[in-house]
């Protein structure tokens, strides 16, 4: 029965160095295995979110979150085509060698000695390649508006609470990127709302992440605009060297009480 199952069932293969990772949820690992399996000779594939959901049994929000996590950690690269309607997926530096090594040898039922050696050598390089990939990803994100805004929110919070628990800035950056790409918010609008809410006595205690900022953005922006419109527009009183206003000077000269 076991041999029948092996001959009739298709298996997705996951690199052994990725399977035990605790920083990747099980859903992200499944998606990585499916993407690696779909990639052909052109080194990329383009399944839709619904296709990935059908292949994995995962819900669409989990698919989207897992893809963002895999991209942030450098396991995959996403080339967004047609204003984000079609995504081309390729393997990142950290996961490409071992996954492609599996794909090259999986077509044969029996691994040759050369194939085994190739796979073993590729797996030995995983940690080094993955570190390089993550460092490159972090460098790129640190030069972006998305990372700058995520870091700005953290700094504004730290000004009020120096022992605020340090968040995962990469995940904060993902939410800012979605605000810009999906919600069509400009970096300037995001920064203005961000600075305002961290000065507001009510909202500064409720907006403690970029995810919450994105969720409440419309409400925050409307409140910010209404607050500015309700601020008094009268010019400040001009006082003389004795500290008197024009009315007070008039009353002093004429003796008419004010």
C-alpha cells in the first residue's frame, strides 16, 4: 500500500534547513514549497492568490500575509506586473540553491551519487546565502520611504515611553508599503497623520503600530483636518513695553473701565 501511495501521490518538497525554522509559520513554509515546485526553466512562476489558496488549502488573507513574510525575509522575490494584478515569483538567494537542487533531482526515483552530493553541498551554503540575502533586503528597506516611516513611528513612541517593546520593523514596513501601494496614501500624508496622532492625547495611546495606523487612517485623517479647522485663527494680542494691550492703554488714558 505504501508503494502505491508513493507512485500515485505527488509530494511537495521542503528544504530540511527551512522546515524547523520557528520564525516562519507552517503556512509560509507550504507556500514556499508550492512556489519552488511551480518554478520552471525560466526561474519564475506566476500563480494567482486563488490558485495558491487552492493548492495549499489556506485562506487568501493567510496567503497574502505569508507572501509578504517570505519576501521580507528574502526567501522569495516578487516582481509585481500590471499594477500588482499579476505577480512573478522567483526564489530569493537564501532559498534558491537548495530548492532548485531538490527540483533537479526529484524527477528521478533514485538519486544518483552526483545528485546527492550536489544537494548536500547546496544545503551547506544555505545559512551563509540566507544571511547575505536578508542583509541586502534590510539595506534596501532602510533606504526606502516605507522603512523610514516605520522607524519614525517607533521613534515618536519612544519619545513618550523609552522602554516601549521593540517591534519587528520589517513587519511594520510591510504595513506601510501596503498603505502606499494598495491604499494609495502618499508618504507625506502618512507622515502628517503619524505625527499628529502621536501628539493627540487620545490617539497616541491607541496607535502603537503601523498596522493600527493603517486600520484607523481615514478616521485619523478626518479628525486631524477637523481639529485644524476648529483652531482659533485670530492674531495674538500685541502688547507694549509695559505689557498693556491696545484696549488697556486706551482705558488707562481715558479712565474708561474695560
